C-alpha cells in the first residue's frame, strides 16, 4: 500500500511543473517547432497542451502573434503567455514562478524584463498571475492586472481560450495607450 501511495505521489509531482519545468518545456517546444517565436524572444505564447486547439500557423494564432508584435514594436513591452496544465504550487508560489520565468528570459535571451509582462495560467487549478516588470508597473498597475484577470476568468471558464488571449493583449495595449 505504501508503495502505491509513493508511486501516485510521484506521478502527480511529474504532472505539475515549476518555473524550471515550464522553461524546459518552452525550450523543447521551440526546438520541436510547436511554438512560433521571433528571434528577439520578446513575445510568444507557450500553450502546453494546445488548449486553443489552433494551428500555430493558422489565421487566429497569427492574429495573436501580430498583436504581440505590435505591443512590443509600439510600446517596447515584451509580452508572454504561459498556459500550463498544472503548476507545482505546493513548492513554488505563482508570483515566484513568474519572477523566475522573467529571470530566465533575461539571463538566457537578454530580454529587458523590467518592461515585460507575463501572464501565467495553471489550467488544472484555474489560478492566474500577471507579472509586470518594475518599469511597466507604473503603466499597468497591480489594480489594472487584477482587472484584466477578472475579465479573463469567466472567458477561461467558458473555455474560450483564443478570446482570453485576445482580451489579454487588448488590455496590455489599452493601458499603454492611456
């Protein structure tokens, strides 16, 4: 019985990801061509299980990539979406996960993360976090981030993932325009 319990715990631990697991899968997906990323790495969408069920080269995904590019080109805001099946929240808080992802983007790809925004979603636990860098926090405040999350929550609850990503990108642009 003890052996079975240990085996089940190990299975559950392997199903959830911490920041380094997310990062490793992101790199794996880039190498395998499961994600589109610009050479600058200033924006991308990591969708662990392709919850949008969209082709990365399809019209809707290209619309999202174009919006991400415009946000970076117009406002110099690197922007990312990390949609993960299940985050390892028992050992790493969401806030720490987003900070670690920002650190890895800065260290590995030289991204200026003080002006970056990261959306992290754990699909299984339905938890979300927006991480804004110190410079962008003056434009997209914690209150603005919480408002964006309140808009996304019902959309994600209806499993309208494309619409959720589209709304997220809309609000990043909106707050930068204000």
